[in-house]
């Protein structure tokens, strides 16, 4: 790795100069490309149909991608902290390009495709979707220490709007053709991330072990500037700001936030990944049981992906300024942003547990659009608060490693909740239609899942309120 780092240093002599604004603007195409992880909702059902995958197998593709994000987050975070941002950008560019190319080839094979190869391909997409993205977040955080949450929200919001951008491309340019769309992803994503390799150049701490005065001086001045914006701070968290990586990862405060993040991420991502199957169940039910014209399924899926993308984009864009306002103006905690996000999330999950059998299709479509908006906004609003929360509590010198490890909780939360969704959905898929088993129960295909997750969302709110109370009491 050191050899690669030295080689990149030599290449950098021939690259254009960069600054904090170029870093911020270059983070946008990186985020747009890495955000294609959530475009799976667009092509996921077509991929499952073409390759003859059951709902549980399709859910395993989600889990494989999420495991890729977990591994990419941890390793990419460590590499970013030690060697800087460019190596993770390079890893991300190659991984996501190879991953989508692999999925594209398997799609072409159809029923002759390999589930194992699809799992490996989605794993690579997952790795590529976070390594460069988190490096961009670290670079933006370091470049704008005073208003880090606001700066982060631009990068994170671009990640969210990615699915809308690619959904429009899929609908307008490729007319819902998953094969051509996958080929486009394979050809475009790696190139856009490479822009980050050129302009997002923030050094790591590779020379820290030598204890040179330059490294110590640079690190101290930069990190003290970043840490000065933390807001409300307890004595224990002051110690965490100066802890080494090992001590941080063994601390109860870290694991508290780790499992809380697993729940928050699982609640949002499970719906985002599964909305295609929810719409498929509703579409089949109403097309079989009503005489009215039903909108084509791929149009419905594109609509809801767009709604989720816009709502998540707005949530992420508004979360940063709200978070900074709480800290700098009200001298309050960023965790209140999580509470507000979880209120929206709980509303959406409760609505999903409603029986829609007696409704008209138009009413159901409007109802589901509201739900997609609520869950999308809640997910974006909650997620964006977390990088700033991590930078407030923990040592910025190890920021990417800590944030990357925290993000790996996504794999835990999504795996559990997606497995529950897949189990409930398959349990109700007992109707034989042509060559496939389908779920003919409409909202009955998934309602139980969201009864369970509504309770889990309430539990997460209690956890956050308990932390806020404890921190205020001992602050």
C-alpha cells in the first residue's frame, strides 16, 4: 500500500492544483456515482425475473451489497486516515465498474446465470459505493471544519439524488430496458469517481509513526480547528476526542451509537431496497381483482424511486443546516435531528402496516407515494446527522476509520430487516401464476414486517432520548 501511495504522490505532480471548493464540487460526481447502489430498486425486479431469483435470493443480493459497503467502509476508512483519500477513490472507481460489468454479464445469461457470481458482483458494487464516498466526506469535513454538517449535507444529498438522476436516465433514455441500463452503469460510474481521484486530495497520517515535528504540528492545528466546533460536550466525550482508535472502538459510547445506527439504517434501507417488491405485490393484486386500468409496474417503480430520491435529497440537504443551527445557535445536541427523523420514519412504517385490500388502485398509489416521501425524507434527514455526530464525539484523526466502522452497522440492520421482509413475503407467495410463485395478497404480503419495524422504530427513539437525557445530566 505504501508503494502505491508513493506512486500516486509522483503522479500528483502532474495533476492540476486543488482547493477546498474544488474538493467540495468534485465530491458531487463521486456521490452521484456511488449513490447508484440504491438504483437497485429500478432494475432489481427485472434482474430477479430474468435470472429466475426468488424474493429471498434477491434479498441476498441486497445483503451482499451491504456487506460490501461494510467491508469497504472499514478498510476504506482506515486507508483514508493513513494514506489519504486517493487510494480509496481508485479502489472505488475500479470496484464499482467491475461490479456493474459483472452484473450486466450475468443479466445477459438470464436463467443460466450464477447466483454466487451475482452475489460477488453486488459485493464489489457495495465496496465501490462507500470507499470513495467516505473519502469524499472526510475531505469535505476537514476542508470546512466550522460548518462541517452543512458542507457534508451537499455531498450526502448528491448521493441521495443519484437514484433520481439515474431513474430519469433509465426511463427517458433506455425506456426501462434493464440490460442497456446496466451497461450504462458499468461504463459511467467508474469514470465519474475518477474525478475525485484527480481533485479530492487530502493527505493521511502515514508519517505519524515517525513523530516528525511537521506531522505533529499539521495534525494538531487541523484537528484542534475541527474539534473546536463540537458544541455540547461531556467530560467522557472530551476524553474520547483524544483517544486512540483501539480505545474508541472498545468504548461503550461507540457501541451504543453503532447499534443505534444499525436500527436507523435498517429501517430506511429495508424499505428502499424492498419497495419494488411491495409495489409488485400491490400491482398484481389490483390488476387481478379490479377492472380499472392499472399503471405498468416499471412506471410505478420508477415513480417511487424518484419520490424516495427527492425526499431523501431534501432530508439530507435540510439536515446539515438544522444540525449546525442546533449546535451553534441553540447550544443543543445533534441527536435531536435523529428524533425528528425517527418520528417521520415511524409514521411511514405505521402507514405500511395498513390493510389496503378495499382501496382503489389510484388511492393506493397516492398513499404509497406519501409513504415513500415520508420514509425517504426520514432516512436522508437521520443519516446525514450521523457523520457530524461522530466527528463531535470522537477523535477526528481517526474519523474515517471510526465512521467507516460505524457505517458497517448498516450490514447488521439491513440484513436482519431484509431477512424478515423476505421471509414474510415468501411465506405469503403461495399463488402459482405461469412459471412463478407470486404473492396475491396485496398489502397482506408485507404488513407483518412493518408492524415489527414500527416497534423497532419506537425502541430506537427511546434509545436516543435516553442518550440525550444522560448527556444533559452529566454534561
